C-alpha cells in the first residue's frame, strides 16, 4: 500500500485527450447497464452537458432567501433546467408530477446548521428514489472532514443500492471552513468519489489547474455555484468551468437569489449548451432581466 511520504504528485493528465466513451456519450458511463444510461441521458443532453438547478438547501438550513416558497419561487424555473436537485419532500409537496425535468434527489442528511454538518447519515432508501422516479440521488462526501469515513460509507452504500435499481449516484464534495478549494484538494476528493463508484461528482471550481481536476476524474464533474456572486462573475465562473471540461453547472443561490432568476438560468444555459461567452451571456441576462445588475 502506498504511504504518504512515498507519493509523487501527479502531473501528466493529458488534458487535451478526451476520455474514452465506449459507445456512450456520458463520461465514464460506457460500461454501465441500460437503466443507468437511460437515467443519465435524462440528466445530460447529447452534448454531454447539463444545467442543474439546486434548491436542496432547506435540508440543513431551513428556509433561506429565494426558497421561502418552492412552489412559487422554484417550480416556475424548472422548464429552464435539465435537472432539478432537491429533496423528496420538496418534490412531493411543491412540484407537479407531470414535469419533464430529471430529478436528482438529496439522499443524505441529519444535522442542521446548529450541529456538525459532516455528521450525515443516509436519509432515504433507494426504493423511495425509484418510487419518486429519481434520475439520480445525491450524497454529501466530507473528504478531509472529521466524519470522512462515515460519509464515504454513506455514499458507497447508496452506490451499491443504486446498482441494484439502475439509479446513478452524484457524489457531492463538501468543503468545510478548514479545507482549501485548490486543485490538489479537489482532485483528491473527486477522484476518491469516482473510484468508489459514484457515476457523477459535484465539486467547486478553482482558478488554477481546474482542467487537471476534470481530467483526473473518470466521471462527469458538475460545478457547484456556491455562494452568490455578482451576476457577471457567476457567469464567468460558469464559462471557465465548461472551458476546463466540466460537464455543466449545478447552481442554486446564484440563480434563485437574483432579481430575475429566470433570466440567470437561461444565461447559464446559453454558456453550457450554446457556447455563449461570459460577455454575451451577461448581455443576455441584462436583456431578459430588464437591466438588473445584481
């Protein structure tokens, strides 16, 4: 077994060489079974990219600005997203069942913002994910956190259950206050999540060497929006993420806390799917929002 002192930093990620597809357009999914591919094809368009709308924040922090009424604030935005990331309670209470967007259902939880957030457990059974017609489930993984092993075990249990049901797992990297969001850490966390079986990874963008993080991860990386930024800065992050090889964005606060959330999610979609630049997407946002500069 390798030890820490004997490890040599990885350098050659061949970022200019696309990952092998094995006959299916979603990265790393070529050898999965039919049901898995069907569900992944609901999340990712044929260009291999996705725009997710995240609104699962209430599972640990309760109501937050922009999420006071999911049926009024979020449900109308669904038509602009490829996938919706929320909790099973949110979907069952606040969204119509005839929607066409894929559902990525939060499946880990436990502590609130009043406690240690890393102390999560599995919060739903894979049977219920199938019952709700989930295209994937999302599990938080605290690499480097106090409860690292526990959170990894949460994920691997759901990976095993997902293989039985044909439901993919989205491993979500959780970066605490004491962890640095650099390529070394993100590369470590995303690779661990992928190697232990998750079919997708959600992580953060970093300015330096993010293309190495993407190239070193054998499954699609979807970039988290994180805290709210100025509109143009958020769009620039989206543009840089996709340019570095990310398979899309999963934004929450950078969409639903805008003056015009519908304008913002359409601008993000233009970057992800249409190749819009930061400037052209920002102009689109200003035009659709009536000049909002938030």
